[in-house]
């Protein structure tokens, strides 16, 4: 079975978040940290702080879009509150 992942990276340079989705989470994080993704190239290094798995691409894309909204950003901050406090 193929899974799709919605993920949140945090820049260790500016502490901002990046939300995306992918079929291969490990490879995608590596691409981000190797400067192969233009939107995060100047914000490296990045650390995975949250991920969700979905059974199909449409669900992962829909979740990515939600997490980029104001409500979604608040959801992420609440989900990783302990991490952010540490």
C-alpha cells in the first residue's frame, strides 16, 4: 500500500514552518536540506516537527492546504506545543 505524507518542517535558521506533502517523506526531507527545494533553500537546515500519513494523494493535498490556513497553523502549534516550549 502506498501512503502519502503531509509534513511540517521548521527552519532552524528562522524558526518558521514549511508545510508540504509527498509520497516519500525521508527523501523529501533530504531534498529540502540539500537545497533542492527553492522555497526552503535559504532557510536550511530544516527539521521535521510533524507528519501525518494518508491513504491517497487527494487527502494528503487537502490536508496540506488546510495546514497552510490560519486554523491549520494554530492546529500545528497546539499539536507540537510541548516541542515549541522546549
